C-alpha cells in the first residue's frame, strides 16, 4: 500500500452507496454496513466527508421511517464520528408527493436520495452556498433537512421529466446538488440516481441499448443544469448510482461465442420471454439464460477474475461524456448486483449482468488540476503507485471485506478519497488518490 502523501492539504473523502437493502434488514445489513463505513472513515481520517446515498429508506420509505431515523441518529452520534462537529443532512422525505419526490412513493419502486456532509472539528474556513441568496454562509452545528427540500436554499433538487423513462412514468429519479467553498476553492457535489434497465431482453436487442440512451439523456440534463448561466461555474463531482450497464449485446456475444440460441415465446402473445444459450457440443450445456429479470450465466468467476478487467471494454456509457466527465481507473469488481442473502455475500444475484453502476466522476477542470498537481505524490513510500492511476486502495479492501460480511445489495459504499495529513491551516481539497489540488 502506498504511504501517506507528504504534500500539505485537506483530506477529502467522497462515498456513494445504494443503501436500499439496509432498511430491509437493519439488524444485520445496516449494522455491518455502518461498521465498514466507520472503518473507512478511520482509515482515511478525512476533514471533509461526503456520503451520497440512493434508495435511502428502502423500497417502502413510509414503512421504514423508524429505521431511517435510527440510521441518521447513529451516523450523527456514533463514537466514530465524534470529531465531526458540524454536519448537514438532506433527506428527500416528501414521499407523499408524486410531483416532488425524487422517486415515486409507490412501494414497488425505490425511494429517496440522502446526502450527508461531515466537517471535521479542525477544518476552518469552510462555507456552503445559498442558491437563493447567491452567497456563501458559514457552516456551524449539525442540521437535518427533510420533508420538502424544494424550500431549502442550501441545495438544488430536481427530478427528471416524466417522459425521460416512458416505461415507468412514475419513476421520479433525479439529483441533489450542493456547493461548498473550502479556503479559496469552490466545488459542487451532486448526488445522482439514473434509470435502470427494465428488461434484460430489451437491453440485449440493440447496441447500445435503449436504456443507455435514456441514461445518456438524463445525465446530459444534469450536466447542463449544473453549468448553466444561473450561477458562477465551479468544478464539480457527480457521484451516485448511475446505473451504467455493460453493453449487453456485446457481452452476450462474447460470453456465448460458440453457443446456439433458443428462443422461447409466450403462447398467447408470441412475445419473446426467454433466451437460452447452449454450447454447440459438450452435451449442449446451458451457458446463459436470459429473461426480463434473469441473467443466469453458468460461471460467475468471469466477473470477479482480475476484478473483472476483461469486461471493462464493454463499459461504454461514460465514453459519450469523455469531454465533460473524467474518472479514475476502475480497479475493483462490478459493484452490482451482489446477493442480498446474508449467507451469499460473495455472489452476484442472477437478475442482471454484473456492472459498475456506482461511480465517482469529476469535471474536466478538476481533472486538469489533479493531473497538474500529480507530482505532489512523489514522496510516497514504497510500494509506490502512479498518481491518479487507480481508485483508492481502501475501496478495493472495503468491497472485499463487505462481501465477506455480506453487508448489503451492493456490498459496500463506493469510495473516493484523498490522503490525510493536512497542515494546521487547511488549504484546498485534494485528489482522492494522490495529494494534488481539486478545483
């Protein structure tokens, strides 16, 4: 593992996690997840910590409200977080309003976004932007905002237009944006949840899939909003559940190169309901079964071997935004869909093709400054890694530990971090891997 960077700066930790399953089994999954989260915080000791949650509250938010309250209280009062004397929590709890809820209140779909920001007691000169007054305000104390977030001037919350996802008109996914200033550096933090693949069969039909096009449109909408003319431009980090999927058609063709395909149709409608791929020889062994919500491949190791590196060529959705968004190299297995069975924490569910859904992305201006300051990590102890060449080492460890302990649907939060070791007077946030400046 690389040593601490000697260059001065403020340690910043960015975490994203789809936590829906935590509220289905709070006694087991939630406790284990929080333990892993605290270990990451302890390992990095950030001065500024941002946690972006999706599906916060589980599939039925109203029924899980008591678990939500307990989760928030635990985070704010835990012994592991005592050094964070200031906090801001934003919960989209307006589950009764279809017009204002980030996602529909219907029990069959996932609910709200939750954004948590923790400021270390040693961190000075930190302020948060008031989008209504158009000025920065000092951050003091711990505050929780819920109910209707539209009236909260310290953030921007928007839902996607209903026609963005015609197959699920009640889906109200969207984003929450906050802006911060640390010393002389302003930056936006955007919590986002994009649309999923409703059907594996539909996703398989074309390359790229129709769902990829929907996510492209929605992400473009977010980027246009955060760089429009209403406010001064700032560097930004967009991290959350993008629901990015591998190119399904290409993946199936590669995994089943020598297979023959059998099509199963519904007797009454003649609609394709299942595809079965069998080996041409070897007693016609079934390699893959594909249904609307079934992706059953006979060998899951292909998604875990070498952290799934061989499949990265099919991870194409971000390439559309190559001039607008930057990402550090992926060096961990697909983050979705891990089993929700506490006894099968290392296994993927056979519902979807494993993919890197959970991401931490940054603007070109952030990229330029990170690369410009990459020499700052040259003083690290051995074994050294190229600056900004991979995601945090702790990210890989956290995923591995969480799988072993079966913590959640996605086994652990997706973490982006900057080394600790800040001077007495904080300067500006730094890259999550090397010690270069973020702006």
